[in-house]
């Protein structure tokens, strides 16, 4: 009756998306990838955290309006992530952001990503390598930190 949930990785992959910046993590291009994912009825969309915007203009693809970049959004990470949520049918299909590769500042990066995702209207964070490529107790601490962000009622939608 309930079936199997589909979590779809909607990453952009195209060498043409590298112009003056790496637009693989552009809010508008990743948002369009998210839209395609929800259109084919994925239950949850996994997407990289956006780092910039303006991919359509940079790669000269698609139709858009300059106000999308000047009046309707900012370069703030929460706004960029909100752009992804909007492309998930205004959050009706859940957005989870990826945690990225493991590094020196994993705890700070995981907390930051979780707060941005939650404040933008997303529903979670996948943290594979950051949690599982370290000693068990550290991995559990990292996952608990992420859980604490989503359980904290004072961290709300911006």
C-alpha cells in the first residue's frame, strides 16, 4: 500500500556548467534539476548545497528574467537553498542537502548545512562520509549534532 520511497540524487553534471565559476552548484540550475526530479514523482530530492546563482545566464541556457537574480533572491545561503525548495513544488517534495566530503571542519560544516537547510524549508541532511569515515563515537556525535539542529524548535524558517 505505501510502496517504496524514492530518494533521487538530482546533481547537475555537464562540463559546460563551468564558466567563470562552477555552476554545478548554482541555485537556478540545481533548482531546475530538482524540478525535473519532482516532476517524475521522486519522494525526496537530494541536492548539493548551492554556492552561487546565475547559472542560466552564465551558460546561456534557458529563459529567465533578471529580477530572479536581483529582486527575488540574494546571495545568502538560505535564499539560495530556498530557491531549491521552491523548485520542489514549494517544499511539497522534501529537499535534503548532501553533507559533502569529509574534512577538517566536519562538525561546523554539518551544523551550518543543517541550519541553512532547515531555515530554507528543507527537511534534512545526508551525512555519509562525514559521519562514517571516522571513529564510531565521533560519527555518532556528528549525527547527534545534526539531529539536534532539526529537533531545536528555536531554529525556524527564515
